[in-house]
C-alpha cells in the first residue's frame, strides 16, 4: 500500500490479522489493527473501520498499550464526518475521546480531536 498498490497492501493487512489471530498474541494487535484499518478503508466501507478501531482500542487497553488505544479512538473521530455519522453522536464521541486523552495527558492526540470538533 505504501507504493500505491492498495490491493497488495490489503492482502498484507489480512495476512497480519490472520497471524495475530492464529498466534493469539495481543502485544502488537492494537498497532496492526490501527494501521491496517487505514488500508482496509480503501477497500471496505468506511463504517466498517469503526468496528476494527473499536476492536483495536479494546485489545490495546487489555494489553496496556495506551498509545495504540488512543490512536484507534482518534482515528474513529477523524473519519466520522466522512462516514456520515450523526453530528450529535460525533460530538458525544469526541467529548468521550477528549476526556480519555486528557486524563492520560496525551496532548498531541487531543489537538487532533479538537480539530474535528
């Protein structure tokens, strides 16, 4: 995908996901999901990305990877408008994400969320 071949990148994302599922390791699953979902969004409906990012958030939190958890939920906020999410729902999710980031002093991510508010 890096070189513009989205279909090849999509195949690699599916391979990475199947390896994580097969091995059962959650250590890097949040990162694989957050980055892989950006490639998947070129092939699959954008709304499907929310499910992947929610899964990435959950697995990242379970493994203690707060940075990947934050990235997954910030990516949900950043694509909500393009996906046609109700504005009130977006605002509520944005407030929830901002609180999560503020409590953990993740200011760089907070700047991205504020941009979409």
